[in-house]
C-alpha cells in the first residue's frame, strides 16, 4: 500500500495558521473522500475540529484544481481524477492553548494529529509520512521538533524533516511541539524518556525532575512487568507547556502532552516539595499510567475508535478512575512523596466526592456513559447532578484494593487485577489482534485475578450511589478516617471555630460571583442562585477575595442579610448560615494499630 504523504508548516504564526498538504498517490477513481476526527481519544467530548479548517483546495498531479465539496460537517468529496496523485492543501486555524487541539504563535507551535491531518477514507491502514517544516523567518532559527513519532531516514531527532507512522491511528497518536524548549533525557529500565519543557521558565531544576520521573516510571513498569521490567514503548516523551495559569494532560501511546503553571516546576536550590510540584508529578504519573491503562488496555467500545461520533462505554471509572488511584500511589511507592503527603491527597479526593450531592444521584458507570454530555459539559448544577468517574473512580479502586488485600490476607491486591488486564488485553494490543474489555467483564476478571468475589461491594460501588465504606476498610490497615479539623468541621488547627458556610462555590476577583449552589445549602434555601453577584454581607462589601474573612466573623445558624445582583436586579436575602463545609478528610495511622495492621499498611503503600 502506497504511503500517504503529509506536510505541515507554521505558515503564518501571527495569524495562527498551519498549512497542511496531503498527497494521495492512488486516490479512489470514483472520487476520493476525506474526513477529520470530531474528537480526540482521552477527551470525551465532540469538539468538531473541522471547524478550524479554512481555504481547502484540491489539485491533480499536473497542478490543476480539482473540484472538492463538503458533504457533511467533517467530510469532503473530491471529483475523480483520471490518473496520478491527488493533493489537498488547506490551512488550520490553531489558537487553542490546551492539550487537545492545536496552537501556534511566534513563540511556540503545538498540534495533535486529530486537529490537522485529514484522513483519506478507506485508506486508514496505509503508512503515513509527515514532513514537519520550519517556519520562515529568523525568529524560528532555534526552533526544534519534539515528538515520539519515529524519524524517517535522514531526519535527526528533534529536527525538522520527515517522520513516519504505520497507519493513520499511529499518526494521530503522537502530538508535536515546535519551538524552543528545555530538554533532558533519562532511561527507565533501559528505555529512553525525554522531558521537554516549553514556555518561559526560570531556574527549573531539571536534574531533580528527571530523577523523580525516573523513579515514578520505573515503579509503574515494575507494576505491570515485575519479572521482565519491560516497558511497552521504545521511547517516551513528556511534553510540558509552562504557562502562568493552566493545568491539564492528555495521554498518547508513547508520549503525553501536559500544561502546568510555571511555578509548579521544581526550582534550583529549593529542595522542598511544594504543593504545585506534587500536583505536577501526579499529573505526569497519571498520564504515564495511561500508557498501559487505556492506550493498550481499552474498553471494547474503543476497539477501534470511531472518531466520527461518540463512543459510549460505562467503564471510564476503570480506565480513568483506576488510573487516578494509581497516579498518587505510584508517587509514594517511588518515594517521590511520603506517606503523610499521600494520605493528604486521598483525603482531598474523599472530600471532593462527599461534598457534592451528585454522588447520591449518579453512579460511576452512569457518569462514564454520560461523559460526552455531562462530565465534559459541566454547568452550575454539576455538583448536584453528577459524580466524577475520576475522583469517585479512584476511591472505588481504593476500596477494591483494600478489600482484596484484607480478604486474601494480603496475598493478592488490585495490582494483580491490573497485571491480568495487561496480559490479556494490553501486552499484544498493537502487535496482535486487538481485543477490548467488555462492559460486564470486570467483576469476573477481579475474581479470576484474585480469587475474591467482591459481591455487593462491587455492585454498590459501580452501579450504586451509596457512599463507600472507606473508614471500615482503612481500619483493617490501622488507618483512621475523619473530617480534617483544619478544613471545615469542628475546630481549626489554632483552636478557633471553623467558619460557617453559605454552601456555595464562588469565582474570585473584584466581584464575588456564585459559580454553584449546593443542594440543601443555606444559599439555596434563601433563594440565591448560580450567577448571582454577592455585593454585601450585613452591609459590608463582598469581593471574591474577602468572603471567607467576612464569614469567619459569624457562627453557624446565625442569620445574615445578603445583598446580591441577579442580572441587573438587586435582591436582598435573609440567610441562616450553615455549619462549616468539610472539604477534606484526614487519614492517619492509628497509634493503637497492631503489628499485622502496620505490616499490611506497608505492603499496600510500598508494594
């Protein structure tokens, strides 16, 4: 099968335009059709990437124009050509500073193939060659290319030139960063891993970052392949864009695209573990774990992807939730963080889940299925209507892991489940006949891997809406669970009473705008709604930054007068304040824990 040839060049960085050329040597004699994905794997929302294509034209081998028409929102039909190749040339508007699409200006370029590379229909299995070209002008003199795509002959690593993919699916699963960037490399069990940091940064401690990532990556490789310690990739690239305010990541088969606050990166001469750096390492750990769980172990609904429409599965709690459980667990097992830090992360997740009443209305299976219209399209009522298959899914994984360990006297664990999934579904995914996990297979797979029938715990956790029995499960490991005194509920750390609550989430800034109102809260009872702008509390001006300070002067159940604007109408409400909101839970090792419990805890946290 003849290769499909692509060329992409930052044509006009100031206008944020990539120019893409696609040449098909043997187009369909009846008229070739082309299509562009509507969504990108790992981000479950239809994004309509075709809306960013402008000025598309087609040419025959002699350079004459060929008629081409759009037949639906993402598909084009070219007129038949008598002989020879068919070439498309089009511009892509790239001004999405995220990990999901494409971005271009005079300092940086980034693209996912799903945003820029049209696919010739019925030629998706053909090999692809893409020529990545440098933009014109002296400003791009020092630009380089970062991607996990294999270089074609004659192209140097990190250089402009031709890169190759075995098929269209592989082509679009390798994002590309263009520009100036910091670069470091390490080996994890013999496999090269590149760390690319783009964007303006100051004094980044790359040596520390590389050392931490090496331990995290090796710990994950050992989880799935404890004997061979063989990674599923030949090379891996962590691509990070550092910005003033941003967070996000998207997994790919041999790389990940990340966005973080530049202040989250480690700083030379500052060895302390900041909250931002811990968060960044957790993000790296999460996306790297996806190398196994979702990029190779996949739900059957994703084998293969249909990128023209939504692909429904009720298993995102397994693929995203279990990954969210292991991302932090890998940090403590790799010694990137300590046990107390890990407990703090789990306590934060528990608080996040228990704070919203949506957990009592939607199961994680339903949340997974409805991701396309609910989780990725959240509105002001989301806390009252949905549960996160990331957050609660990670707690489901925690509950399953603790239950399996306790019922098998710690001979088996969730690690055994992940290894069985890997051996059966993931290890040969790209080299054999790909098979995905069925919608109703997981319970039986857990029993097969561990000998444990989780029974009602599985059914309640996955299909039900009752809260998980985490306190009971943790107690078997000598760990207590309670509301965090310093984060709502009871006394604050200095002995003062924690502040009462309106039961709202607000957006900070000069104005104090209500972003969400929780079910049954003081604000809801008083008739306040999302979008209302709070202007005064008992006659004192409210801003996005002083609400907490004002509330701290009151007691729970005390009545206050609230002035707020709804649109351009001033409203006055009498609000009876709620008790303190519990936003975080505290996990701690019980001083009375016996030796078997402490040993069980060690095996859980340290493998």
